[in-house]
C-alpha cells in the first residue's frame, strides 16, 4: 500500500471535497481519498503509486488545481 499527499487549491466547501474525492477515486489503484479542506491537503492511499499527471487530470476534471 502506498500513500501520497497532494495540495489542491480552490476547494471551499463539502461539495468541493466530494467532487475531488470522486474524480481521484476513479483512478486505477486508489483505495481511499482523505481531504483536509482547511489546508487543501489530499491524501491518496492505494495499491500502487500514482502518476502525478493522472492525479492532476482528475483534480482538473473536478474543476480545481493541483499545486
């Protein structure tokens, strides 16, 4: 199991968190997504290490930016 943490900008509410979680959760190998709304920290756990570009694309699909 691997765990990676990313920073996402633009999230302001619970709906934002749900949108980002849903998009990242669609990525192959993702088991869980934990988001700290206050800091913008997104912790992704899964069976394999994710490519940053895949995570960036998922975050952008939700309407936010990986920083």
